[in-house]
């Protein structure tokens, strides 16, 4: 076996001067070629980076254009547009699970809790051999539901009095049109709480054995609702008088083949829904006024006119030094016309109408010291106003950073805001003056940062100008930091809109708003909506009657 000979390599010490010069020259040329190649690669890399940034910007613009086209298609189809950003995770990320776990008590479940509610007993016999000894019973509680048609024939006595009048025995309370109150309660419960459509509800009742038409079901749901409407109005009035804060929000609604808007007003103990063709500030003020129809020109009204920067000459003609109250819109407009105000110009008359309604709200003691928490929609900016932090942080998601540096700046600011939001939640649980001063200083530091990213810096400056509304919790710790409660309540309305569509008649629109508001109010007060309906429909058999909801709201304020 022969060994393989390796090629001989000359050492540098054995090279001649000429060969050494050639070697060095070759190495220098290779280094220069490598430098040239590296320079080209760096230039190519920079070009690709610039091209990538342009593509990111173009991609973002295409996404926005695509979302605008989707919104336009949704508008043409009378559908609500979808937001171009994901929901914020700030509330979940800053929640304290241990505290939440302590606040929510677990409800006992199981058959042992039904021992006091046994409706009937049955003895089941066993097949045993002869000679067996009886050892008693072994109880087993079984929970079941009986749904069947109950057709009752009432034989009403008829008497003829000596003077010729006929007296007939009255029907039990709640029986109208050949149908009992329990049937109507069943329809109201399934339609309002169960989101069952009228067509499916009619099919269900006929399958059970109740011969009924869809038109009669609609009558159950929309007619003879005066008592429910009155209590719903009383609930809103009690909430606006006694609640320390209200959260407000709105969503789209369809009524009579037109686009309407449903506004939600609620707090910890009540909820109210109102549907109207407009969602302007004038409409929102009219909702806050409740059932009152008057207009009042007082100090609150003139303060609002001054905030709207109305011509001081017009204010001087109107302000007589004493409050003026008008029964309705007609004498109010007549008074404005007498003072030389063009009542046919909408732009001119709008602030005066808002001021007259706001003066009426203050005159009747509504929204006295109540904080209105909203998502910064312009129509909700009245009275003592507070901003929702979740919607404020969501503005950062709408930014379109194109470079890695801009993306990093946005992520850093979001982290700072999330941490500050957690500190605000801690403050609301245990407020103190020292902590309030520290949070104000921290707020100024966060929103005074300048990153060099123009859109982000403008947004931070804009939020800093709303400092008083964002930090309302420092002076009113009971004020919530977001409008999640209103969004949760509106979710039931949105679900109903997706399932049942819109309403056609005025009675149907009012019935939907009233029943949704009463249902949510019962949930917040810890009441059974089924028992509430039975009590209001005059059905007996309840352990105790349910007092007016407005009284309960005022008592818990």
C-alpha cells in the first residue's frame, strides 16, 4: 500500500522577493475586489430596504382601500361596516384575576338545592322476591320541564238584575282575546331574552298544541305595552337622577326600511335603549330629557351657548336675567323669532335648541352631578364628560407605521399606556391624593414624548389636550375607565338585529327598546325577568311581588 504524497507548499521564508511581491499584489487585488463586492451588496441591501418600506406603505394603503370598499359594499347592502382593526387587549391584559375571583361569588348548583322546591312525589315500586324486607325509600330528585297547551273553559255566571241589567262574572286577570297571561309571558320571554323570531315562536306554539297565528304573536309583543313603556321611562329617569355615572354608546338599526340609530344609556343598576332616525347631539340631549317636552333658558342654557361661541349680540337679546320656561317647541321657537333669530336656518337654530333642552335637563334635576363616559363621539360631549381609555388606546392601532423604527415607537407607547391604565385601575380601587398627583405627572410625561414619527406625535398631543376627560377618575374614582358595559348591553341588540332584522311599526320599535332595557335592568338588579313579566302581567302564585324598578334603582344609588 503506497502512501499518497501531498503537494509541497513553499513557505513564505523560502520565496524570492519577486514571488513575495506578486503574492502581496494578488492579496491586495482580492481585497479590493472583496471591498467592491461588499459595497455593491450594501447598496443593494439598502435599495431592497427602501423598496421594502415603500411596499409596506403601499400594502397598508391597499388594506385601507380594501376596507373602504368593504364598507361601501356594506353600506349599499344596509349592513354595518366592520372596523379595520382588532379589539384592544388592554383591559384583559391589565385585569387582576385574583381580585375578580374574590368579587364574583360562585352560585351553588346541584339537586340538593331543589329539596325545598319539590312539586310532586311519585313512589316507584320494585319487583322483589318473596320474603324480602322493606328498608324504606331512596330519594332521587329529577328536574324536568312540562310544556303543553292548557285550554280552559270558563263558565261565567250571568245574572239578570231586577232593573233589567245583565251582570256577567269577570274573567281572571290577564285574560284577553281568548289567550291567558302565561302565554303572553312565554312569548315575551322567548322573543326578548331568547332572541326567538316571531315565525319560529309561532311554529313552536303550534307544535306544542296552541293554535295561534303569527299576527296574534306580534300583537302579544307590540300591543298593550303602555305599562312596560311607562316603567322603562321611569327607569331612565331614576337612573339619570341618582346614578353617579352613565356609559353611553350607539349602533345602527333598521326601521321601516330606513337607517336609524339605537343609543344605549346605562350604569351599574339600569339600562335604557332608544332608537331614533338621528344620532346628533340634539337627539342625545332629547334622550337625556326623558319624557319632558319643555325648553328652558337658564344659566345652564346660556353657558352652553357661550361654549358653542354663539354671537354675543344674540345672547344679549335673549338673556333677561331670569329663567324662561316654554311648554314645548312651538312657543320656544316663537320667542326666538321675536328676538330676531332666523328659526328656519338649521345651523343658526341648532345651538339654541340644544341649549333649551340642556336648560330643561338641568331644570328638572337630571344629570346633575353625573359623569357621562363615552368613546369620544361628538354627540356625547355634554356635561361632565369622561373618555374611554380603550377607545383612546385603539387610536394607536389605526396608525400606519412603515419603518421598523416607527413600529417600535408605536409598540413602546402602547406598553406605556397599558401600564398607566393598570395604575389607574389600582387607583380607582384605593384612591389617594398623593397617587392622583403622581398619575397626573406620569400622564404629562407619557403624552409629552416626541418620537419623530409625525402621526404618532400628533396623536399624543391630541390625547394630552383631553387630559381632564381621560383623568376624570382621579376626581371621581367611581367613574369607569371604559364603555365596555354599554358595548356588552348593545351586544344583545346587535344579536337581535342579526336574527330578526329591523322593525316596521312604531309600536314594534318602542316594544323592542323597552323590553331590552327592562330585561337588562332586571339582570343588573339581580331579578328574574320571567318572574318580573309574570308580576307585571297580573299573574298570581309568586312568592313576593316585585317593586317598581325605578324605586330599586334609586334605593341602590
